[in-house]
């Protein structure tokens, strides 16, 4: 019996994003279709300004399209009210950005716990989940440290743990190693690959790092407002 095809965690249909500037219409995305399935890790490549981050932000509900549909876990995210979308995004989508955006006045584990607390999960259960994830990303000895006491790589690992604490359908990462030195960046890159392999976490990663992208299941390139598999 053949293996069943993993379910889609992200489906993008006919995605268009345009805006007016100086009396002209600028088309950033021109009818993009895309599917990411459970357990896949996929890279999005393209020149600066091609629309990579715009695409990622729309798929995560951080920006709105001009037209098109985005389904996360089968849910049309742009049919939600703003409040509903915020709650859905917190539960179902994890984000990792170029900057870690950890809150300096809170400890590492407190930062990781925030998405779960906001979701209304029992604090004890959130703490247990945060401890587990921090151990998985190699920060079990740094839980009570504040961000300023962590290295750049440790801060980004904490950001990855925060993205995973609610067990989201998908993790969206926008140049997650862009501010790190090459050795530290490689450790974070390896972490993504390990989490994908061991926990079957689905990742969509915008990156300029071709060496990293070549380790992914698939690579797509944005060019002239279109998204296509890389040749």
C-alpha cells in the first residue's frame, strides 16, 4: 500500500499584492499558488525586493493581500475578524524573524511561555511545554537567564522555542540567521533541520543562504511577482 500524501498545512491560491506609488500600480505578487504539507521544510529564495518577506507576512496573516486565499490548517485566515485572526495566528503559526524580539525584562523561559499564556493555556502546562522545547533547542541550562545574558545564537534558539511552544501547524522564518556570524548561523540552521526531522515541524523559510536552502525538501524562487520551483 502506498503512503498517503501528508495533509497541507498551508495553501495559497491566486495571491496578488499590489500598491499605488507615484500614480503607478506596483505589483509585488501576481497570482501566486503554493502548497506546504505537514512535515515539509521549504525555502523561498529571490533577489532583495522581489517580494519574499511580503509573501511570508501574508501567509502568516501579518499583511493582507489585494486578492487571493490563504488557508492554514484548512482555515481561510482572511475570513476572520482582526481579533479572531490574532488568536488563530497565536495558536497555529509560529514566527522566527531576523531579530529575536525577546523581551529584555523577562527570563528565557518566560519569553518562551508568552504565546501559550496569551492562548489561555494553563500556566503549569505552558511551563512544562516551554521547558521541554528549551531542552530540545539546547537551552535547558539557560532558562532563567535574561536575553542580555544569552549569546546571539542562544537568543535565536529561544526565539525558535517561543515559535514552537503552542505546537503550531507551521513555522514561518524570515532570514532567521541573517544577523548571526557564520558559526552561530550554522548551529541555528542545523536546529531547524533537526526539529523538522525529529518533530515533523513544517517550516517555510525565507533565506538568501543557498547552501542552507539546498538541504530543504524543496526550494522556490520569487521572480517578477511569481513563485515557481527553482530549476
